[in-house]
C-alpha cells in the first residue's frame, strides 16, 4: 500500500522481507493497524518532534522500549 505523505504524518512504516540463503521466507507488509506493526526502529521514519531527545537506553530491549514510548504519546493502545 502506498500513501501520500502530508505535513501531519508522524510515522511512516516500510514493508520488508526476511530472507535465508537468498530466498524470501517471510514478507511483512505495512499496515495502518498499530497493533500489528513490526516494532523494530529500522523500518520506520518518525517525525523529528516525536522522537527528539529520545535515546535508546543501554541494555534495553528495543521493541518493548519503543512501544512504551509510542504509548506515552497516545499513538499505540
């Protein structure tokens, strides 16, 4: 799914493929359902104001930390 971005867009999520030995083993497609978004930080673009000043804490598991941060902004239930 491709959508047009505007000045109100806070988060862009990209699809990706898991591969093993050159073969695609799983395809992840972007979704508008925040409950089903892959929580890695690397396949997303965030509005600068949304994440400015946030640093990944040493030794913390990224997925859990990122979900907590997005929930604190009311972006994920």
